[in-house]
C-alpha cells in the first residue's frame, strides 16, 4: 500500500515540475520605458549634432537609453551599488547637503539614503553603475593577450591606419626680416667653405626653434614655420645649403639632410597601437553581444513616439 502511495506522490511531483518548466510561460520582463520628457530631451540632444531630420540618429540615442537602463538593472542585480565608494559617498553627501545631523556617521546616512530610494533617483549614481557594468562586461574580453599572428593580421588589415607621411630632416639658420643681405652673404660663405651642417650652428641669428630640425611631415612644417616655408622646402634639393627661404618669422638658410618617402610604419614601431586596437575591438564586441542577449524579450515602451511608415511600434521589444 505504502509503495503505491509513494509512486503516486513521485508521479505528482514530476507532473508539477513539468507544469512549472514547460507548460507555463516565463514571466514577462519588466518593460523599459522611455518617457515623453526623456524622448524630447534626446531629440534636443540630436539637434546639437545636426541630426534633427535624421530618424536613425534619434533611434540610436533611444537605443543607447534602453541599453543604459538594462546595464543599470544588471548592475543593481549584481549588487554593484552596495560596494561602490563613489555611490556611497554621493548618497551620504546628498543627505548631508539636505541637512542631516552632522554628527551621524556615514554608514547610518547611507542606510537611510537606501531606505529613501535615493540610489534609484540620483543621475550620478545611475551613470556610475552603468559605467561599472560596461567595464565588467568589456573586461571579460581581455583575459588573454592577442597572439602574434592576430596582431600581424590586424596590422595588415588596418594598413591605412599605420601610414607615415613623407618627412624631411634638415638644419636651418635664421635671419630676421630685412636681413636678406646678411642671409645671402652667409649662404655664399657656407658654400665657398663647404661648411657641414654640424659646423654651422653659430652662423645665424638667435631663433626660438632649434638649429637641427627632426624629421617632419609637410603638415608639421606648415604648423611650425608656415605654409610658404613648407612648400618651398619641398622643392629644395638635399645635400647643400639653400635659401633664403621665407617663413612666418623671417628667412632661413636650409640644409636638407634626409628625406623619407611616405609608407607604412614598420610593425614593431606600432605594435602597441595594434595590440590596443585588437583589445578595444574585443571589448566592444563583448559588450555588444551581451547587450544583445540582455535585450531579448524585453518590452520597450516609448511614450509620445510618433509612428512613421515602416517604423517599429512604440511598444516593441528591445532590438539591436
């Protein structure tokens, strides 16, 4: 008799479990609500970027708002708000600013702030938790260093990012405006004596930039000496004293020591940049993938949204 009762009890337990697991629909996640006021604020934000007539730009801002809410919820679910010194300090300061007893300790003030729900309404606390959650999700992508093969592959794929412009290395002697005769006399003497650049540093007038100039691209030369100087320098032959070359400061005698052609920077010189690029992409991908999972099945309610042909309804599921 008792064996039959035991079997019946086990069967009932199994049926109950099956009902819970398979027959009943899972609870609907709490919707993410973008209020009409927040939607208008996002519209105004899009205006600052010149995207007033671009629905895609506004949609991207709304999606970012939804993502931030999901990240905020995940951070709270993980208790990140309970051990964050920035959050604690912010909430304690809020109560002290509101007139709390100055003799109360931080712990009691923090507990009171939580009981009042101040952690849920403070925008700085929210931003802090969203930021921490982003870093948590991105950090999972950096557990292993990129392999040498991965770095080389990225270096080749992003070749355009690692292009170096043509550069010119030269020495210069400065002469002030109105001293063209002195500059030409110095040039004739330098040529007659076949003076090497290393021996000519004292033959010009005082100047704020060094006599020996490091390799520079045309854009750097234009920023330092002026566009006229950069253009003139590009036409001069290397290996001899030339000038006078006008600049934004006066005029110069120039000895071009080396010109390097434009081309891709050697891998070893940009290896760290390539490594950081790979890690950044890993972090971005990890965050995007986790956000896509977090959006699944979550209803999104956009209050005050005006439907447009082909647009998603105001009450929809969070999407990518």
